[in-house]
C-alpha cells in the first residue's frame, strides 16, 4: 500500500550499484578507505572559533535567504579580486550586473540552478564521467541530462559538446577540477567552451567546488585583482562571462567542513534572483551560525594542505602509472584509474576484489555509463594511502 504512494521520480533514481558496494564494505571492521570524497585535515582554528562564537552569542536564528550580509560582502569582494566580477549586493542588480547568494552547500546551489532552469522535457549537457548527483538532479526536474563522453582525457571540450547542443538544451555543466577524475581544463579550453555556449545561447554552469585544490602544474590563470596570484583556470575569467555563466563554488571541501553545508552561486541576476526565491521555500537559508565561521576563511591559507595533496597525487602517479592508465589529476583529490583490459574485469568486479583485501574504492560505473575504471580518493593519510596503493599495485599487476 505505502509502496504505491512513492512518486515515479523516486523510482527513476537508481542507486543500487553503489549501495551494493557500501553494503559489502559495511562488513569490514577497519578497511583502508580510499572511497571518501572529503578532506582529512581539521577545519582551521579561526573558522571553527568564529562558528563557535556565533553559536555562543546566540546567532542561531535564520539568516537572510541571500545569506548573512557579512559573509556575502566577503564573497563579493573575493569575486571582484579573483574574477573581476562586480556583483550587486541584492539579488536584482542593475541591468547586466551579476550577483551572488549563499547556498546550502554546492549541492544546494546545483539543485536550485536545475530547478530554476529546467522545464520537463528540457535537456542539459553534463560530462561523462560525472559527479554522481548531476543526472539525478535533471531527472528530479523531469528533464534529461545528456552525457558528453570525455574518455580518455576526461576534458569537457567545446568540440565534444557542440554536436550535443539542441534546441532543448538549457545549459552545459562544467566541473573543473573534476570529480571523479581531478582533471582541470586549461585557460584556452575553458574560454572555448564558454565561447561555444555564448554563441549557441545556452548557459554555462561552472561547478568549481575544488577551485582552491589545484596543483602547481595546472595553475595557469591569474587572479584579476592580483596578477601575481596563480589561480585555477575558469570560464568565469573571460571578459563579459558574468552575463552568460553561472559560477558555483563551495566551502566544505576547501576548509574541511563538508558537514556545514555551505557554498555560493554567482552570475546573471535574473537567474540568481529565481534561485534565491526557490531557496526561500526549500532550504530557507544556509546554516546561519556556520556562515559566521566561513566568513573567516578569506584570511586563511590552505596552501600547506594543497602542497600535501599534490605530493600524494605524485605518489599515486608514481606507483600506478607504470601499471595502467591514470590521467593526471591537476586538482581535487581523486584519481580515475583504468582497469587493464588483460584482467578482464569491470570496475565493479575489481572494487569487489579490493573489498576482499579490505580496501575500499568506488567503481567507475557509479560515475559513468562505462564501468572500466575505479576512483580512489587520496584524501587519506599517507600511511594508509601507501598501504592501499600497494594492494592496488598487486591487484593491477
Ligand atoms: C563536483 C562536485 N560538485 C558538488 C558536490 C557537492 O558538494 P557539497 O558538499 O558542497 O554539497 C561535490 C561533492 O562531492 C562534488 O564533487
């Protein structure tokens, strides 16, 4: 009886593959866990203290739907410094002026963007492999996520996207650095994709949740306000991009506070205004006391952690590259590893073999229509990572 009450949209979302892996993993006592997509460092002290202080001083009520004004003004300042975007402080802004608002995580921003933009029957273009939520967010809107095959270098290039654009396409969703591959577009590739979207009249959404986690070999852009500061390439650095690009960024991965659920979206005021209106009736606002915490992040450097992750990335490539194809992760903390054909195994079968050795990782099929790879996360301490890589080397050889 209760079963009959479930909406079709719930049934349209299939999470069985990944649930099976996590079900198997739950039988292990102390596995080497290379499956987790969150940093292994603590939240920096100034950010923690500011959040605790906000709670202790009774800043526990709702914030404005657009976000706490102090955090919002720091985000706007940063967007000016980083991208030369002159954002309005309200969600409406002057004609042509972008704006921004604080969201409940990057997921909250993505969810609101999909809801604000997609009618039933519409299409959006996402990379394959993709972040697990992307296709489902489209399904929830009755729309279709058209996947763009990016194998073997995992770049969502203009050339690959162009043939997929139809009169139903509302937006192209770029994720750089990417999950699950860590691949970073270079400045030219990002500019070309933005130019294509502009010429076709579709929006470009840029999910830059890992923008602070970019390694020295992939930092080839400059901050607008400080050209000596090397930054992650982004389509949002192109002249006039604020008129046709929606930027989504997060605080959770960068500062180790994924559970705080905080991010922001910036771009054309007409879109941000609709997203912010939808936020009012769904998430209401992003977690208010924690917004006071992350307001401190603009004075905190994470460089030491980025360097550590870069050296772990080097270790992953050093150990695994002689055995199989691993595309260089220029950022984030994932590597997408091909299962050598000679093993005759799918990613899922290989992940099951790893579980037998108490090693957890995610089969590529969770992120893709192909199940030919596995994803590991190197956001785990060096000792465990080394042990995990040694097991992988044995199984891949
Ligand atoms: C590419 C990408 N986008 C969005 C998210 C969601 O992040 P948040 O925890 O900020 O909602 C993730 C989380 O893993 C991600 O990898």
